[in-house]
C-alpha cells in the first residue's frame, strides 16, 4: 500500500481526533523523512489528501 | 428543536446571519457566566448543539456537490466565528477549572472533560478549515505529490 493510500485510510474518520492525530503524524513523519520538500508543504499535502478522499466518497 | 430555529437547505446569507447571531449570543452568555461552572456548562451544551447543526448542514449541503462561491464564503465566515467561540469557551472553562480546586470532584471532572473536548474540537475545526479554505496545491505540486507518494497516475 502506498503512503498515499495509507493517508487516505487514516483520513477516513476525521471526526475522531485519534485518527486525525495519526493522519497529521503520518504527514509530519513523511515530511521529516524528506518525502516532501520546499515545493510540497505538509499542510498542503494534508489538504490535498482530504480533497481526494472527498472526491472518492462524496 | 433546532437551536437556530430555522430549517436551512444551503449555506447562504440568511443562515450565515442566524449562525453568527447565535455565536454572538453564546459569546455574551459565556462572558456573563463568569466562573460559574453550571452556567458555563449550559453555554457549552448550546455550543455543542450548534456545532452539530453546522456539521449536519455541511454534510447535507456542501459535501454531496460542488458548492458555489457564495456558499463557500458563508461557510468560511461561519467557520471562522465557530473556531473563535470554541477557543473562547475553552479559555472560560480552563479558568473555571483552575479556580475550582475547592469544589466537588464531579464538578472538577466535568470541567476537565469539557475543556479537553473543546480543545479537540478546535483542533479538528482548524484542520477542516484549512482543508476547505486554506491554499491549494498547484497543479505542478500535485503532479510532484503523486510521484512522491506513489499515487497511480
């Protein structure tokens, strides 16, 4: 499963704060691991994953 | 019965006015409640109900389709005020909890639980606000993100 799919799964229940913390934690760790760079801010990735999740489920 | 006394079908100027007036009333009542744990809890219960109605309207009207710019504008204004009032209530409950050391344990516990709930609500709302109204990745950034995160293109 790709990092992206894992993030999508984590975002599935955003109203549960533990899920949100896991999601934000995963995005943060990916940014610390160098997955993102100056061109890919972590907050922007989080927003994008959320929009993709909504496109798929709404 | 709805706290808003209105059956809204969409985010528009009318529902924005009603939401914002209700939020202003809650702010006034929170200030008036001062350090009274019971009065503060009553305001928090109304806030909880208002948040539920906001979420329901969001779920029923914005998520199933592409909202119009006007709907998004009203949604944004309400969201900003909702985050502010949750922060204000959190500060009021934190203060009441701090000076409640000589009250019964159940009162203190109730204040602590409410304080933690408000903190979680603010965290989630700010996250969601960024999702709805924060900046978007540019097309070039999205293409880069797809490669970095191994998304099937």
